[in-house]
């Protein structure tokens, strides 16, 4: 299904979730995802986030009781970034075990989440897939 910019009317952009540039005929409008859904590989339980949220062991336990044992009380933060055009995941520096995005450490400034990404603890515990809400 083709996307049409509600601000300037440009149609047919491949990735409507990121800003289209003025140089390419767009206006710079960014269709911001309404939220992020985390889905556990262990059982398929889901958690929808529509507000900036700090996630830790107590909440992650609802998704994966076994994998969440490796999470700290505060493990990672997910928040909106208009400047970066999406939802951003941030590691919490005082977490015992680091959170990984797609099997690699999360950059210090955080990283924008895309549909199909995966979050985990140390790359092997608490496997969570990412879906973006329109």
C-alpha cells in the first residue's frame, strides 16, 4: 500500500516511517510511529509501549519469566525522538548485563528502532522482536 504525505501530497515513498527530504521533493514530514510492540520469542507475549518507558526485570518478567532473570531493575529505556524520527532504545549504564539490538551493543546515544529489530540481554537472553504501531 502506497503512502501519501498528509503535508505535501508526495506519494509512493518506500518507507513512510522516515522523513522524506526536501531535495527529493518532500517537505521533511515524518510519519511518527504511534508506539512500539515488544514480542517475546519465549511464548509470544506482547507489550505495547505508547509512552517513553523504562523497562526492568519486573515488567520484563511478564514477557519472559526465565530470560528476565538476567535483567536489572532498570534494564533499558525506550523513548520518542522527533529529532531522530522514531522510537529510540537506550542502554541503562548501571544495568548488570547490557541490552543488545540485533545482536550488537547499543550505541551510547541510543539507536532508532525499526520493525523487525530484536532486543536481547547479552545477545542471548530475553529475545524480544520489535513491531511499530501506525
